[in-house]
């Protein structure tokens, strides 16, 4: 038996649910009825939670992250420079720091690692680019709900009539012929 897939697009989810109930209640030989909710907040939230690229990564605001990074880098770099300049660390390359002296070595280490920490703290807490367009307010944003039904080809007209009663914004019928979908 040849099947036809009929798809109706509704502006209101309640009309789509009514059409689904009418299709399920009618004895038209429908093998499957699917309702695909529009871009409701729940669907968008679920998509955001499943995508690893959209996880909010800010632990603190970026300016606070930069300040904390600078403070930690400044203190750590100053201490490291002080140890290196005084010769307390026995590592290769300490001779130039020892020649500059503990104070100048501590100052250079504090400034360099402080700026690096500020940069890292800011970048780590900076917000990611918005992947979704900004939501529109009011009635300008349409939330479409789609109802799809697989029906026998000979009952296509009856199903189209039934769906038209609920006021869809568009209705389409597709028939599978030799592995390809063609408009019915």
C-alpha cells in the first residue's frame, strides 16, 4: 500500500493539538501522527543544554576575573622574582635575575605575571558569542507547531479536509515514489 505523508503547520499549539486529537480519533487508516513543537522556551532550553558549545563558562564577571588574575599573578610573580633574584631558587638562567637584584627581579616578575594573569582571568570569564539571534518581543515572533501524519494514498483527501478545519497556515502532502519524495 502506498503511503502519503501530510504535514500541516499551525501558528497556535492548541490548534495543532486539536488536529492531532481529531486525526487520532478518526478511523482513516493513519499509521502515525507526529507533533513537532515549535521553538518554545522548553525546546530551546533543551537544545542549549545538550550542546557543548553553548555552556555558559563564566565563573565570575570578566572584570572581576581580570582583577583576580592580576592579583594572583602579581603576588605569585613578585614572590617568584624575589626568590629568583636572591638566588634562593637553584634553576638554570637565574644569573640575569641575580644581576638585576631581588627588588628589580620581583618587580619585573610581578608586572609580567600580573598582566598575564589579568589577561587569562578576563578571557576565561568572557562571555561566548551569542549563537542564537536575539529573541523578538511581542507578536513578531511566530512559534510554529507542525503536525505530520502518514496515511494511505487513497485517504489523502479526507485527511486534508480534516486538517483544514483547524486552520493551519500551510498544508503539504508528499508521496514516496521509487525511493524519492514527490509532492502529492
